[in-house]
């Protein structure tokens, strides 16, 4: 029953926090008021600024911030035991991550939908703005490279997921066009879309798995298809980045919004199935957290980093993530219709993401303990899975299964992205089998969930990178020609492609090389974003303790982790990993510089409001005409 108790107490904690601490922050401290006109109405252009129902914005926001961060991070962190990971997820989500997300969303709502980086220029000074924007651009470059690799790995390892993920694109466009009608009601169309997506999962498993490796071999022949530049991983990466370019420049209502809305329903259904399966498996004794994984692990792979401070940067999106400030201030703030929707979207979505991270922890521990599998293609073309066994032919379960999947006796560097994804996919599928879902379908449902999360983050990150690059390029005469929508998007996509192709010896796996940087950069970004929120409140003589404490933690802990990564015996300097060394050291220097600027300005600005934004152009009155 330990699995059931952990799950129930965690979700009860999230619900209580939303209705107490979240409400206090929103209504007493930030004083949300629907009389304040939101940027979506101030600057409505129906491309980026578009007033939208809060359910649709919540779907976009949640799927964008979630991605695979709350999946991959907890899947790694359970190396140290399930208890430390769980405590950081629950308390981090409530007191750090949700505060960070809510603050970024609100200050963007009150600054015409500007990104946190641009707002930093008025809250602190102009140098802080450019420093922040450079950090944002670097972080997003890493995000695009990593999340593109995640989706490509899933497509290559789970060909049955390709159809369900891509079929959501035309469905989303149709739904987006339909939603523009004045009398449109989205409930029935979204349910129809949800049915099509889940039906396509069955088709993908049994009838139409799209194995790109086999297709390339048939089309190109064995010689050409053997080239690493024509591998399934590389080709999927190129296709995904082309899609990201298109998604970034299209009006937000045409693809991004409806796709995230449909995906949010699919993802929430999957989470509900996971939670019900978890409850049944725990109640029947099939999933036993205590027997699967140690609460605090004493056996670690060779070369694994220490739990402090790496726990707090390994689990990012499930507890706190700097990437969320980009979504909050980059896209969501441009769509929020009423200011009071901010608590539901900013604070609530982060708690739901924390709930996802809790389920991932339990799936990667108790779920994996129910059994692990090997996949193969059947004679009829469908994908089948058989249980992995020990030397005597007995299926691996309990801690033996967990240790096999997590390879605790091997070197830390041997445990790759494929194993991390497999741990959650198999553990989650085991939960689903406890409620009667066939294993093959369960594996596909969870793999599609992961792919859809990663894909929504990927296209949102491309759009955010376009905003950041436009702001940076427009500030310098030399780069001003690149500040247009299409040029900035092209730079974002091509830089991600260059990392994927050239950053690693194996084309397509460049994102893997940058993975160690992601956690520290991400959390440093969160600390800097909370510093901007603190300045916003300080200038208004409001309490700042609730944001100052997590801000200090998110500035110190990732800086320590980055320092360890660079200067430890197994760090970048010792291994002569010059790209990681330069990027890591560069981020530390930028952070130190921005902190210096903030410390100098802090005593001068209490009670002093920042410079006002220029007045908005007057709206042209609508002239009535006789028919």
C-alpha cells in the first residue's frame, strides 16, 4: 500500500496548496484584478496576441511547460532513491516552481506580454536585459537540441507512436479553424479529436508502425542507409525542425493553441489512466514501492554525481524550471483573457506538472518492479513485447528488475536517454495492464504521451527562441536584418540543427552532449527570473520573502553544480570537453555579471516604480455602415 499512500498524499497536498498558498499569492499579494486589461486585448493581432478561453490557454501552457522534463528528470533522480526525489517534487512544486511560474506570468501580463528578459531591462537596467536575453537564447538553444533528440529517439525506438503523434497536426488545424467561429463550442470537437488520436494508437500498434530505419533501407539501399547522416535519428531530427519552423511562424490560433488543447486532453486522459492503474496495482499488491526501490539509495553507478546539489538540478520541470518563465511570459501571457485566470494557469499548471512527476517517480520504481520487457517486430508487422528473465528463465520483478533497467552496477555514462524513456514507458504500461489494457497498447499510450509532451515543448520553444532572437537582433544595427519573424526563426532552427549534427561524433545525438548543461542552466534561469519578480515587488514596497528564499536557492545550487561539472575530477576540464567548458563557464560569468548589476541597483529602487512603457496607439473606432 506504500505506493497508494504516497500518490494520494501527494495529490492532496497539491490541491490544498492551490486553494491556500496559491490563492494568497494571487489575490492578496499580486492583487489580480479583471479590471486590468490584458496584453491579449491591448495588442490583439490574432497571430501572437489572441484573447483565449482559460481552458485552452491552460492546455497550451501545461503541455508546453511539461515536455519530457518531469519525465526524464525524475527518471534519473530515483538513482538516489525515491524519497529525496518525491520530497523535492512535492515541496519544490508548491513553494518554488509554482511561485516562479505565477510571478513570471503576472509581471508579463502587466507589461504588455513582454518576456522576462525584456522586463529585466526596466526592473534592473538595460545591461541586465541583454545579459538575460543572452542566457535565454543559450538555454533555448540547448532545449531545442535536447527535446528534438527526445522525440527522434521515441520515434526510432517506438515506431508505433509515429502515426498518433503526427495525426494530431491536421486535427489541430481543423479544430483551430473551427474555433474561430463565433458560435463554436469546443467540447464535442475536442472529444472527437481525442477519439481519433486514441484510435490511431491502436492502428499504430497493430497495423501501421512507421519504422523509418526499414523505410530508409528499402528506399536508399543498405549502403546509403548505413550512413550516420541518413539514420532514422538524423532524418527525424530534420523533419521535426522543419515542422518547428512552420509551427513558429503560423498564427498561434491555427496550430499551436489547438494542438496543445487536443494534446492536453490526451495527456490528461493518459494521466488519469496511469493514476487509476497505479491505485489498482498498489491495492492488489502488484506494485510495491517498498520492495522495488530503496527509499534512499546507497548503491550508485560508477561516476554518478553526488545527490547534493545535483538532485535539485536533475529534477527541474517537475519541481522548478527556468524554461517555464519563457512560456509564461513568451506565449501564455499573450493569450490570457482575464487577469484572474493567472492563478489557474500559472500556479495550477505547475502543480499538475508536479503530479505528473510524482507518477513518473512511482512508475520508474514500483512500476518497473512489476516487470521489464524487450520489444520485437512480429511476423504480421505489429510490435510485441516479452518479459526479460534472469539466468533461470524467471521474469525479473521487484528490485532485481529495477536494478537491471537502471544498470546500477555499470558506469554512469552507460545509462542513456533510451533507458530513461524505457523506464517510464514500461513502468507506466505495467500500471495500465492492472486495469485490463494490453501491454502493447499500454506501452504505446505512454510512449505517445512522452512524444507529445516533448513535441509541444519543441514547437513552443522554437516560437520562444524566435521572440528572444528578435529582441536581441533588433537591438544591434548589424543584426537588425535578422530580426524579422522568418529570419529569426530560421536562425533558431538552424542553430539547433547544427548542434544535433556537429556537437557529437554521431550525427543527430548532439543534444545528448549538452544534456549535462541543461539542468544547471535551467535552474540558473529560474533564479534570475525570480530575481526580476523580486525587483517588481520591491519597487512596489511589497513583501518579497516568498520569492527571495527560492530565488537564492536557485542561484546557489545550480552554480555549485555547474562548478562541479567544470572542475571535478570527472568534469569538463579534466575530460577536455571544451564546448561544455566554454558554455558552462560562459553561463556562470553571465550570471555573476547580472547579479552584480542587481546588487548595485537593489538599494536604489525600493518604492521607486520603473519607467513606464510608451503609450499604446489609439484604437481606431469601428465605423458603422448601412447595409
